[in-house]
C-alpha cells in the first residue's frame, strides 16, 4: 500500500484528533496535502533556550506534534498542566480514541457500547469461511452475538491471542492462521527514558513540546537509521526514584527533578517471527520477546548525551524499557498480498475468513521509529471507507 493511498487518511486523522504542529520543521517530513489543523504548542522558556542552543549547534529541533484539545475557543479544556504525560487527563483534553471517536459515536442510535464484557472466542461455520458468532462473557454469564462483518481491534497482543483461542476443526492452528503468522513478528520499539540534570533550574510546566529527528535516517558516523529524540512530560521526583539508586533521599530527588530535562529515545525494532504471542493450553497469554537492533539505540543515547554535555548538563540517568513496558505493540497479524506469509490482505481483511477484519496495530509489518498511533488511526479510516463502499 503506497504512502499516497494513506496520505488523505493521515490528514483526516490529524483533523479528527486536533493535531498541533508546524509543517516544514521536520527534516523527515513527507509530502502532505494540508497544514496541521492547529499551530504547534509553544515551548516554555527553558525548552526554547535548549531548542535555540541545539539549533546553534547545527541541529534542526522541531515542535512535537500533539493531539490535545487546546484551541482559541474559550471552552477548550486543555490548560497546559504538568500532568499531561504520562497521566490520565482529568479534563478530557487529550484527544485519544475514546474522546475523539468512541464518545461521539455513542450519540448515534445504532451504536451500542457493551462495558464489562469480554469477547472470549469467535466461531465460524463448518467451512470456516465466515465468522458466525462471537462468544462473550458478561456479568450475566456467557452469551453470543452475530454480525455480517466482524472487526477486531484489541491491540496487537490481544487480537492475536483471540484468534489463537478461536481455533477449531476448520482452523486447527487458530482462526485466520493458515500462514502460521498470527502472533508472530511482535514489535514494541526500543525505548529509553533519559533524565538530564543541569545547574539551571527547569521551571517548565508543559514540557513535551520538543523533538529532534536529525538522526532518524543516519547518524554522524552511521549510515543506518538511529531513531527519534523527544521530550517527555516533566518528571516528578517520584518518577526519578524509579531510575535513581535506592539510597538517594527524597530531598535530593526533589532537587534533581527541579533541575532535570526529561527525554525519550525511540529506535526501530525489527520483525522477528520468534518474537511472538502464544496461548497456553490453559488459555493464558504468553509473550516471548528478545530485543533486537539495540546498537543504534545505544548510539543515539550517546549522541544525545554528548549534545547535552555541550549545553552544560552534567548528570544523566537512563532506563531502557523492557518487554514489561509493551507500548507501541504492532505486527502480530501483518497485512500483505501473499496469504502464505501474511494474515490480512491490504484492506486488513483476513485472507482465510471473508467477513473478519483486524483494524489495530496488528496489521503493521514494520513501524520505523515513530509513534504508530496516527498510522493506526489513518488505517482504520481507510479500512472503514473500504467496508462502507463494498458492504463487506
């Protein structure tokens, strides 16, 4: 599927999720047919100072794209508070899937949301070609539902697990799994948090506004991609306690938090069929995962530290996120044109099952080093148009 086919849906997703950004800053930016719906979120003074210093050293710092409901409308809920990342928003100002899509959909009479309900299994007819029923567990016990078209969007781990749990005589290795690819090729990005301490106090409230993509395709000494650098939300001392040696007292952690600037480094991990989701005989989900492509990840961390040392930062704490931090999970039901090597066709319909779609991050065969969320949204809009136009 070409980028040109996806591009209109990226634009629609950016509008739907109120994306704030500034075209032309990103050295990796592809062609786009529209401006971002809202201007970039401005840097607080300390972050602007760092952006200017990085630019003076030849880098191209940019404003991070953000999905928040902060507009010129006085009723706009975002107040640029210090809990935007990684905390839930008490004002519903984060434009996540619930706020942007699910809640508005519930205004329609033909939409019903079942809560406290788990889909436990999908059943096909005897020929295995169509899903006939879904088994669900509710507070009242086990029930079944049926539909002409079934769309799964459980996340890469749980969508794969549900298909594997739905094995039958027609699909002995799991539903839609004639390729033996369901659950395989799990990716989650190589992530690290980097806390950098400087003599200057950092009074920033809304910190997650800056990114650096200069090393996305190559490094200063590397002819291969390294990844993305961005800021996180302002770290509080309690978060630093998870990264610092246990003997550091609270007042020291509070000092470090007051002087820290907090970064997030993302590098691509690669599809590996042995990184996979399986289900035990007892129905428990099992994830087997061995990290890969770590060399460019550690190189990118070192490059960032060297830049920050030139800006006066003198102390660094970093922590790599292992498989227990399973953010950005993708790849377990990848799409493709060959049923022997992929689970879904290019419209995200299962090769083996005529009325079953998987429309979440599972479809992605790779994801570069960027947050995959906008691609997931764009693809969902693309597949929805296909279902709408074909009726199946």
